[in-house]
C-alpha cells in the first residue's frame, strides 16, 4: 500500500468515526488520533481539546502517540481562496465573501512526514497533499513525533 493509499484509507476511517450531524464541519474540539498501519490500518481517538496546539503540546501527548505507528489531528474551520502570488488570503478566511467551511485532517506517519486532506463543506473535491504542509501546525506535529520517538527510545533501553 503506498503512502497515498494508506493516507486516504486513514482519512476515510477518521471521517467514518464522526457523527453524521457533523457534516457542516463545526467541531467544538480538535481530535487527536492514534493510527496503526500494520498489520492492518486501525484508528483510535485518543484525545480532544478546544485548542489544537494545546492538545499537541500536552505533557502526555508524546506518551499517547508513542503507542502507535503514527498519529493524526482533525479540526474544522473556514477557508478562503488565495489570490495568485499571495501567501495567504487578504482578509481572515471567516470574513472573506467566498469563505467555505472545511475539515482538515493531518496525519504524521512513522517517518515524521505530515500528510493532509482538506474536505470542503460545499461539496467540492477533497484536496490531498503528501508531506507538502508548511506552518505552525505541521511544526507542532513534527515536534510531537520527535518527542514520541524520544519517549519510545527511553523505554526500549
């Protein structure tokens, strides 16, 4: 199974855990998921928090994710088009006239690569990227991955 197929399977499994009433992508809390890919793909929700960064930085987060091959985070919010040549929208996405609700799922695999999917509330096609993410959430996920590896190393000795 390639990373792309594995990630798409994990993405679908996480989506299948959500209540159908969450179709408008208005999650009250971000979710942290432990993910195993061998011998079969399994997904387990292991934490939730109103602040995704606080959740990723919790003292016990490294211990929780160290029990799995990888981990993922799920959150929702607003997205807006980015004008060509710009780094981001000119106004806050929630204030943009072409805003749309989105569900963001990011998965950090056993190698520390971060893959993301953005599902749009208006029904357009889901956008996937493989290890192309940039920004503070990706950095927080990579930091958590490194901390979980350090935790595993301590207890393997």
